[in-house]
């Protein structure tokens, strides 16, 4: 059995109209310094975002969101930020900002399977399950 590793994570939020402070959770960034794990998952629910701002440029938003997993992967394709050490990239991604794409405060946890934990956090914090109706 794999030992439990400590990880940090933040929820990625889209705030279409910053002045209104309404947001939709669209992804998770998960980092484990000990194992060198830094990944992000994005699941943009266009209908939910459009409910907050019907005029939002979704294609531009998608392009900006796509940079987050690229920065997590690192390397020249995400330069110059992609050239920073992994922990510095995580801190850069989770820095407080007042733009259309923001992150929650950083939280921490422990687990033995980082990819499974990332998917669990996506299911719990981002993905909206269809409501089940009682007969």
C-alpha cells in the first residue's frame, strides 16, 4: 500500500463580472511537492457561466483556462512561468487576483492516490450532477 502524501489544492473559479463577486467552479489545481505532482483539471460548464454573463467571450475564456494545465506541466511551452520550479508555478497559479479567472484559498489534505484525489475533488467541487427526482 502506498503511503499517504500531503497535497495542496485550490479550486479554479470563473468570475464573469468581478464587481458582482459571483463565480462558477471550473477546475482544480493539485500539488504534492514530495512526489513532484502538479496537475490541473478544467471542466467548463458553458451554460452555467452564461447564466452569470450571457455576453462573455467563451472562446477567450477557454484559451485562458487552457494555460493553467500547461503551466502545471511546465517547460518552454508555458514560458516564462513554465520554467519556474514546480512549487513556484503552484504559488503563481494560486496567487490572489481580481480577474475573471481566480482560485480559492489553498487547502491541504493527505491521500495515497493523487490522480484519484484530483478526480474526487473535481466531482465534489466542480462537476454538477443531475438532480435525481423521487417518483
